[in-house]
C-alpha cells in the first residue's frame, strides 16, 4: 500500500468528507490566527477551572503548571453522579462535557 500510494493510488474509497472538513478547519485556524486560537483556548480553560472550583469540585491536575487548555478533568465527590452533573451543565449552560473513557 505504501509503494502504491507514492503514485497517488489509494486502494479504498477515501473519506473525502473528512478531507474537506480538515481543509475547512485549517482555513478557519489560519483565518483566526493561531495566537488568537491559543488565547481563546486559554481563556475558556481558565473559565472552566474557575467554575469547577466555584462548584467546590476538585481538579485532577493539582499543579497549575500542568493544566491543559484543551482538557479539564474533574474528580466527583463520593456519592455524586457525574452523569447528573453533565446533564445539568448541558441544560443550564449549553455546554457538553465528556465522560471518562477507559474506566
């Protein structure tokens, strides 16, 4: 497959919709400017962390130098249901939060 691909041959139907989506996503990033994108992610991440702390929940990353601007992990206190919290946040704030994976 690698040698055939050097000549532009792909043995399967390519996922053209994903390629168009990738091109559009790259154009959007370049249009906004990467510095603006990174700044926006930092701002949203900080707002998320402040909300978590205001709700008296615990962040998994304890060291602020290790915070991610694209992922915030929240530890749920014993006896509380993360699904209920995610549903509440979706209904009240129109923000979708993902569940833990692989546990």
